[in-house]
C-alpha cells in the first residue's frame, strides 16, 4: 500500500485539502477506532484515502469492505487480504456471517483501526445512477443527484458490533473540481500528473447512531442526502458549504510524510536493482531462450499493471444497475 501512496504524493505530487472542525481533528487523529462512510465516485478515491490515512499515521491499520474477487488481484488485492479487509460475496446470508465474525475480531485491536464502507456498493456511473433513481422511485426513497442509493444492510448489520468499541463514525466526502485540467484517474497519476483532492470529514459519535434497524437504515439514508447536497454545492460553486446548508469548517493542509518515499526507495534498491541487472543480463546474453524469458517477464509485469489499471476504470466497475440490459423482465434491485 505504501508504494501506491508514494505514487500519489511523491511521483505525481498530488495533495489533499481537508475540511474538518478543529475539535474533531484532535479527536480522530489516530486516537480512536473509526468507522468511515465515503462516497465512491472516482477511479482513485481509494488511493486518495490511503494517502490521507498515511498522513494521519493509521495506514497500517486501515480495513475496508470489498468485493471478494479483489483479494485475488496481484499486489493490491493481496495487500488488502493480509490487512484483514472484509471481503463480501453479494450473498447476504454469507456476508452477514462474515461481517459479524470479522468485526468481532477487528474491534479487539489494541491500536486504533479505521474501517471503510462504500455504502453505495459500487462506483458511480451514469448507467448505475439511472438504475438507482428508478429503485429510489419504486421504494419511495430520496432521489440523489450525485450518489447511488446507499445499501443499508451491511451498515445496519455492522453497527451493533461497533457500539461501545468504536469511538465514532466519520462521514467522508471526496470531490475534485470538474474544471481541473487533470482528471483524477490512475493513468494520470502513473504519468506523474498532479491532482488536488478536497475531503470533508465530519465526526459523529457512535452513540448517536440508532440501534433500531429501521432507524439505523434511515440514518444512513439521511447521511447520503446531506452528502448529495454537499457534492451539488461543490460542483456548482467549488465549495462544500455555500449551497448545502452544512456548517463551514476549518481547512487543513496535512503534510506528506517521508516514510513512503524512503520505503519505496529502499525496496527499489533492494529488489528492483537486482531484478533490472538480471533482466539486462537475460536480454543481452545472446541466448534466444534467455532473451525470450526476459521479454516474457517484462510482458507479465505490464500485463498485471494493465489489469490493475483496468480494474480502477469506472467503465470496468461492477455490473450493479446493469441487470436491466441483461434481463429486461427482471426488476432492478
């Protein structure tokens, strides 16, 4: 994970502008277990989240809910697996048991951990948004402009296990200016292009979240209504607060740490230099077999990199909201 933080903040020079109340900032700065609910809008929102966590010095104890298939993705998926992220199968009977079992283990950690939930279940796209609006209309739920209707089951199931163990829920809202010349994509980060992320964080004490299942689900829905107002205000005015009715907060610029730079440089010297020497030896050996082996190793590396980039693209996200195209007679859910 730390190598991807290096990619964000040292290779591309990307940065974060943080909006948070000073008293909340002092409480959450790596001092308590935190349950984060964040919008899932951009290809690199998870990478910006890791960069933010590193600056708060909790990167090593960051967990998240993720699709089970991700754990098999080389490097990134393996890192999430070893970090004890909660992998879900979209089978509620199995997922309910998984959530309960793993959270019981996580809450006993002696050091502060952060558990991230993308309550929308998948990344925002126009097609998924259309399906989400249809679902909201059918169920009498608020129609959101910039988010998908949040899935409440996982949230409602998790809260009872967090009560008394986690200090607070952090409402996290991430946005990039639509007028920025550099778009927030992994390709742009790889090419060393800088992006500026704007992140709002609001600390909500865990005891303020209702225990009743219906009230807890409504709490999450109301939270997304607020998030939608803030995102709408940001896209219209470049400011989270001007048109949203949310109280303005202080602005912080967190300093980047040297650790990701030193760590990546160290691994580069320890691993990449010998590998480069061996590859050059294979390519210049004069042996056809050794040359083919060297080319094959390079091809495998670029193939894995290509697959990683492909998984972050919005167009390659999950098929949520696409059932209508596959099966017109089946109701979208």
